[in-house]
């Protein structure tokens, strides 16, 4: 689990300790030159001078990145719902200028109306920070303004798996096996972190530019769920919800394996296993209906579906303490090399054809044709209400690592640099790996998300296939 890193500032006393006084610079020249030479990977010849730097608050980590909406250019609308929008954006300032991201914008005033909605938002933010996995969407930044919350996520240009399923109608079994194997790895990782996903469906499964699976939308997750314990929140999407959620009898991680079975059925037949014209009848079918398996399915596919869609939890494949292990050992996956799957070495059945990094051809045109406009930030919360979102700000460790990476600084001209003040400003300051930082303990969260942020919102309305709630 990655530690959280939030807004920080330079520790002035530490900077003073690192600063070379002008009269002592000559004592450290040899050490500095060795460090610079090692960083560059080459030995400078007599004609190549190294510019000497004094370490001070002006040259050590001079630009702590503080990110806001102004650092991103809106390009396209990717989706929208009652809480806000998802935009395709380009970073135009700070670290990684020109890089394309997805920006999820949420309205605080709408979220705070309901305690469950607030928990939904906190849960997503906490889990995105805590989890790092090749098949789970990466959070790069999180920040807020007076009226909005912003999540800056990796841009998944392959679009929703749902869109590809709609185009194909159904998947062949080898295609379904590829996607199910990567999803199983992602769910297994979440379960090991004590997280139950609870909203597995085609709309929440995206593809990256290589065609690999990436799970998104973690608002309905249950955090810090210990082995054998249960929760009772009624949440999810009806067609993919396990019976024990519908009966509110208490549920655990086994609900994700029921949803995996419902998703597998959808991939192989063109729709979820239990559907009807309204919510009540759909629930009745999930609780009591017969599972109809088309005759064209192979024996292995039929057997796996029956075992995943067991209404009795203890009989369901994956429900025991071994979790995904039993699923991965099923004969449907007999040709799968799980180490290769986890390393993304298996060739995807579909690779998006993209013109460039900004291509949005895999997204619904009803969104991408809309003008990309972020509505005015005019709904300001009271100071007490705004405290609910204290600690939301985040910068990914990978971003901080790139900010602190040492840079070789060479002379601007072949002349020797002598008699120059150590405080002379330069255009490319060296960043030292031993810079000290002061952290605000109220903002830094290096522990697992607590159960107080766990309760999920009730989104049990019939499936809409809209992609973004």
C-alpha cells in the first residue's frame, strides 16, 4: 500500500542545514562533482565544466507542486452523471506538461446532502490512494476548490468494455476468458487488501491503450472488511447483485464472485443471467429463478457459471478463505498462465485503433460531442461543512519521485565559473535526494482507510448502461 503524500512545504531549518556557506564551498567541490558525474553516467572531460550550486531554499526543491483546475486544459467530455462530469484533460503546467488524463469533477453541495454519498466519495478517494495494481485505475492527483472535488486519473483510451460488448453482441469463450482472468486478478488483489468491490459490471471495466482491463469507480466498495466478517449495505446494480445483498442478510467478498459469474454470463450470452421488465421481478428472478444456460456453451463454461452463481454463499466458488485460488484452478482457465496474466504478457483480443493520445473514438459520442465546460464553482460550503473533505488533496508518489529526481547541471559556456555568488539564480536547479520536508499531520494519511469512510450509497436502480452514474 502506498503512503499518502499531500500538500507540503520546505522545512526552513532543514534547508539551512543543507546550505553550503560561501566560505566553505571549496571543501565540498570534489564531493559535488562526484555526485553530478555519477548522476549523468559519464565522466566529463577537461572541456566540459560542471556548474557549482549552493544548496538553499532557492535551489533545493524550489517548486513544490500544488495542483488546481488551472493546471489542466479541458479537451472532451467522457461521461457525466448527477454528481458531476468526467473530462479528458491535458496538463499544461507543472510536472508532466502535455500528458493526457481523465478528470472526474464532483460537486460538494450535491454530495453533502446525503451522508452515504459523502461516504461514497471518501471511499473512492481512499481506495484509489491505497491500491496499486496493473488492472486498477491509477490516481495521480486529488484536489479541491470551494465547491468541487477533483480526481485526476489515468486516461483509459480503450473505452468501456460495455461499448465493445455492445458492438460484438457476445464474446467468444477465449475472449471472455482473457477479460475474466484479468478481472479475477484485480478482485483478488482488492480482497487481499480487505476491500470488497460490490459493483462489477461492464460499464465499470475500462480498457487501456494496449487493450488490458482496468477496473474503475470504487465508490461502492467496502473497506477494511476482515476475513469472515460481513456488512449489510444495500448497494450495487440490480442485475449483477448477489442474492445476499438483496435479502440484506449480510455479505462479504463472495458477492464479487457472484458478480463475476453474472458478468461472464453477460459476455457469453449478450445479457445478465436474471432480468425482467421491472426491479421487483428482476429481484424475484435473482432470488428464485432458474439459471438457463445456452446449449452452445462448453462444458467448462457451464460448470464455472453454475459454481459462481450459487445462491448459497458457502457453496459458491471463491467463497472460502482461499478466495480466488479455487476460481483460478477451474478448468475453464486451464490454458491460463496466471503469472503472464499479472505481468500483462498475454496478448489482448482487442487492441484499440487510436489516431493519437487524445483519441476519444472508443467513448460514446453523445458525451464526446458536448462542449467541454466545467460549470462555475459557485456553490460554496460553510467552513464547518467543508471540513468533511479535509485531507482530500493528494499527489501520487510517482509524481513526487519525478519532482525529486536529481538533474545534471552543466555550464552555460566553456568558461570557468569563479567568483560567482552561491545564491545566483539559475534556470535548471539541481534537486537533491536528501531534501527535508515538513508535513501537515492532519493531512497525511499513511494508514489503511478506516471503517468510518466505508458506508456506500444505495445505487440499486435498474441498469441504465450510461457508463457514469
